């Protein structure tokens, strides 16, 4: 009986400590080979274009290129490569965007070794994997983290607290880099939030965002 082929896995996270910890954790799983690890997603893409890879385990919030953008680029190289998003973000909009981008699994960084093993094995078999906490968020979005903005002259919209923070900073004419520095997130993540805000408010640019915010009383 032939041995099952070992999974070729690469890790992408801009925090070196997390990379090393993940490498040791996942490398101890019998059927997993950690063949490379990268703190720079751009370097990861160079590797993926040159060498065979089964699974990419990536963080969401990274500078230069976030996990969603990396997923799009990986899928352009090969639809056979599976992407597992391993992150701290439980925002429903990000989880949904991740699966739209083509990830095969979404797991929180607080996951146990057994859950990570199950996630990697599941997506390697061509199935999707959601951690329990992700399923809970999708089925029971935390309304306490949202504000329902409504009025007679504009549409009703559910905005997360983070989105409202970013809207207020957009109104202060801050760039994505400056907003990222204030909120301790990457500019790429700010851009993702900007995109979601424009889509939710049904406006085309920052001017539309500010007009909406004034109408809704978000800037009082």
C-alpha cells in the first residue's frame, strides 16, 4: 500500500515569531512538509511561481499585500493551490471577502494544533474548512459591533465600529497609510475597509463617504 503523499505547505506572515511558531507547530504534523516560510508576500509569490506548492497558509493583515490580494495572485498561478487564511480577524465582511477571493479555509490564530491539522487535511482533499468560531460569526454576526445608520434622506446601512472609525479618519483627509498607523493595521487592510465602505454606502469616492457621514451625523 502506497504512503499518502506529504502536503507541501508554505507559510506567509509578516511576524517572524508567528512564522517560527507555526513552522514548528505544523512541521510536527506527520503528513505536512513546511517547504518555505515568508514574511513578505511578494517573495512568497516568486517562490510559488517557481516551485510546486499544495497549500499556502497566510495571515490576512500584512503590509504591501494583504491575504486577500495574495489569494487572488495565488489563484492566478494555479487553481489547484489551496489557501488557508489564518488570522485574528472575525469580521464577517472580511470572512466573506476571503471566500469570494478563493480561500479554501479560514481559521483563527487561537486555533489548536488539532484544528489546524484538520483544516489543512480538509482543504487538501478539495473541501472547504471553517473553524467553529468563524461559523458562529457567519451565522450570528455580532450586532453589538455594528451601528445601523438610517434616515429619511439616505439608505439604511449597518456599519461596523471599525468602519465608522475609518470613515471619521477619511473625513479628516488622512491617507490609508496614516489611518493604518493610527489604528495599528496595514494600509492594505485600510484599503479593504475603504472598498467595503464604498460598497455599503453606494458611493464612488471619499467625497461621497464624507457627505454620507455628515448626513448620518457620524461626524458630530
